C-alpha cells in the first residue's frame, strides 16, 4: 500500500471494514486477496506477500512501538506520529489537537 497511495489504502481499509462488520467475512488470505483485487491492487502479488509473511516482522515492530507509546484501543488518533486521543471525539477535540500541534511546531 505504500506504493499505491492513500486513495487505494483508504479503499482497502473501507472494504475490509465492510467485509468484516457488514458482510461477516473474516479477513483471511482469500478475503484480503479479493479485496486487494477489487481495490486496484495486484491480487497475485498481494497473495504472495501475505503467504510469505515478509511484512510480519515490520508490522509487529510497529504495533509494539504504538503499544509502548500508549495506544491501547481503536480508533486512536495520531497527529505527527504522536498518539493524541482514543475513541469517538467531537470536532472540538480535533480542532484543539490540531491547534496545539500547529502552535508547537512554530
């Protein structure tokens, strides 16, 4: 997904959520390969990557780093690499977080 860009990444994410929460499809290899193909990614390459486990170490390291940073639930909102808050928030919480970040970088 790093090479496909945010539009495709968002499409894949939405399709995974739909498959799991609406259609009741468990996100196994077959489901993920189907979603990848429907979203414009190369289905065969997706299958090869998933079955090889080549990304597993990087994913586990990233998950561990976020856990150490205090991320313990979803959704967690991260701004400029820093976890800000978790769970549903009103728009004012986002506005405050963005303003604080903008002020801290000036």
